[in-house]
């Protein structure tokens, strides 16, 4: 992207930071219309591996976008505009069968405009061998803070290859909330709770575009690259529908109308927080907030947005994937490794 466009985006970000009316309502797509592919998106790469169809009628709610990974290429599309806060979602159905090494992503990013200081909010779906579940990973990066990774991983409580499910990101000046089928599963507060401090430049603050991609992640996606994409099991096709772009277009595309309460102070409501904690207790495989291998400081202090609690800590100590690191360390020291109770670690 030209430097002048990058400068324009930065200026717009500064002037729009207080534009509460341009920020979408959190967590719920009810009443927020889907956009058609032609009005909201354009191809990013792998055009030959993308197809558009309609499930019944001819409206945006009936439009189905399929992107495929095969031996030739992956595929992806990008929103026509960059957005400064808002609510962004899609119904997504993942490939079935042997999907080791396959990555499907629905995310916001501005890496094209700010390659050294980019912001990013990710849903990444990581495939696995036949008969083993997909994993969901969420990421939060601000101002190029990839060295301070804020990843979390989860098992999904359903088969994402059997039917489409809704995945949404709500992003305001105060918080980022990831949700699945209307249930918030992760909240990242710009100003940490319990006096933990402020994320500062690590909080995503510049306008971002919305992406959907499928690609070969053989080097890392399945057990740190142990299992590669098996193209003999392909092609691998992900389907996207009911695409929602509800926010302020920072590059001149206008502002979506508000739906629901103002979200300058958006956080997870008490009744939603209870549902979020239940989901997290049952589904979380890994959270950086309890990973003292990566961040030796007291849990929740190294990353100010972390709101820790005893139940989540116990679940992490039982299921946390960083125990794999401790197991390898103990084996290297000639000590017996701890008993592994995670199904993903007991391969």
C-alpha cells in the first residue's frame, strides 16, 4: 500500500477514535445485515480456488463463498475497506476428514499497510489427522507485538465440518471480544483489570481490513509441524456465509448504522461473563495468561489484560499445552515426565 494511503489511515484513526456511533454492538448479529461478497469483499489470492453460490434465494444471507486449498494454491479474500472498530462475523464450515497442516483463518489485520507495526485479531482453525478434532486459536497483536504472543487455543464443542457455525470479533477502543455462536469466549481489555496496568501500544488501534483465507500451515499447524498437509486427501474447502462488516470504514467507505447500545465502554455483560467462563473451563486447551514458561512473572502480571481466576488456572494446569514443554525439559534432565491427561498430548 502506498505511503500516502498509510498516512491517511493513521490520520483517520486519530480522528475517529471517539466516534462511538461508528462502533458496532457486541456479540450478537441479530438485526445486523450480512453484506454481499461483491459489495464488501474482493479476491486476495487463489481466484481459481474460490467459488460463489447461493443456498436458496439470491440475497446476501443466502450467499456461500467457498475457498479451497489444493496442490496448486490456497485461496482468500479481503474486505474492500479498512475498518476502525466494529463487529465482524461469518458463518464458517470447515473441511472434513484428514486436514493435518491445513489452516483456515478469519481475521482482521493491517500488515499490508503497516508491515513492521501491524495490528491483528485472529480466528485460526488448525486441522488435524482424520478422526481428530479441529482446534481453534485466537490471537491479539498490536503495533507489531508478535514477540509478546497472546495466543489461546480451544477445542470446539461441536464438529465444525458438519455444519456452519458463527464466529465473531467485536472490537472497540476499550475491548476485544471473540465469540462463537453468540457466546463470548475471550475478552481482552485495553486497560487491565485488577490494577494490572495498560496494554499500551500492544492494543490494536489502527484501522484493519477483514480477511478470510485457507492455506498450507505444514510447518507449524499440527503438533508443531509433525504432520504436514496430505494433498492426497484434498482438496480442502472451507465455506463462508452471512458475512457481517459492521463498523466505520476508515478509508472513505462510510459508517455502518448502529445496532444496539453504544460500545465505547463495551465489555462482557454479567450474564454473558458466566457463559464465557463455562465455555472457557470446558474448552480451553491453552491460554498465555497462565504460561509461566513463556512469561515467568506471576500469572496475569506479565500481560496486563489477563484476568486470572483459580478455576481457569486449575484447568490450565490440567490441560495446558505448555506442559508439553515441561515434559521435554524433564526428559532432557533424565527425570520422569508428569502424567499427561490431555487427549491432544497423549498421542
